[in-house]
């Protein structure tokens, strides 16, 4: 039986995904549209790598860049869930940051 791998917006029900019920009010979350991370950890766009995406929202709070948000993200239940579900296929955060920074090199 294949386990369903949910994206962050499906777990948090934030409604900020593209076409979501709160996207107009709060803006579309960049995790739902960042195609650089599509299929990472079996997610849609950055839906399962949200902790490296600037300006993503968690627990009703807008988070800025990686440095200011990762301390919170590292303690996040969703982050722990992705790590557990992916097991040995979990991509380390440093790998994801490299993808994020490739466009600036």
C-alpha cells in the first residue's frame, strides 16, 4: 500500500496554495509555486521542502528568509513528518539550499 505524501498546505489547511481559499486574502504561498523543488520528497513544487522557502507561512505567521525561519522549522511537526516519511531518501537542508542558491551563482 502506497503512503500518501501530503504537502504543507494540505497538512496545515492554510488555504494559501495556488487557488486556495485564502490565497487572495493572504497571498499565494511561494512554497506552492516554487517549481525548483517539484517532486522533492514526493511533493508538489516546494510543498515538502517549505522550510527553505522565504516568505512561507507557518502557524499563522509569515516567516522571512531561511536564517530567521529555520530555527522554528526545525521544530515543526511537518518537517519531522517529512523526515520520517522519506527516511533515507530525505534530502538534507544543505542540498535544498544549494538548489535555492544555484540561480544566484
